[in-house]
């Protein structure tokens, strides 16, 4: 007898149940305060990019993910700008009691886009300089690089 394939919601519930049973390596956990310590023993585990959770009361969801501006967290379809600072740098934000859907997306920041543009510009300048040097050496008949 084969088991029926698990639905995403059932998989998330199983992951949540196993996380609560095995907190050392939790991709996320619930806490009453944003600065609650990580479960011990704690080891790095990636946070899921999409999951559903049911909180028995309003709590903080703490993701095992560094609070970097490129990470956008959506709570029930809306961008959640409320992030509390933690000493360990993890993402923590309040969630309401009841069912919530969490989506995490990585977006490019302005500094990354600017860095890419500067890199392309530098490569174009380098290519132009090399072409100018090659054209000058071809006109003078000099074959030195």
C-alpha cells in the first residue's frame, strides 16, 4: 500500500511538528519575545521560502535567516516591514494568532545593481583601451603587446 502524496500544507504541518520536537536545527521557531534565544543545541538550517503556520496566540516568528535588506518577508500576502532587532542578526517579526502564510523572497538591492553596472562599465573601458592599443600598434606596424 502506497501513501498518498502530501499536500504543501500537510508538509508544512509535518515540518512544524518536527521542528517543535527537534528544536536544535530549527529553520524557524515561535517565541513570546523577539529577542528570545535560539533553541539549543542550535545548528544552521536554511529557512523555507514558503510555509504556513498556525500560532496559538500572537507571537514572534524567528527565522533562521540573517536580517539582510535583500530578504523580503510577506505575511499573508503583504510585505511585512516590522522586523525587530536581534543580537544574533536573525529575522524576527510578530505574527497574529491563527493561520498565517509566510513567503520569503530574495531581491536585488541598489548597491548590487550599482556594483554590476560599475563592473560592466569597467569592462567596457578596458575593452576600449585594449582595442585602441591594438589599433595603434597595427598602424605603426609594431607587434609588441
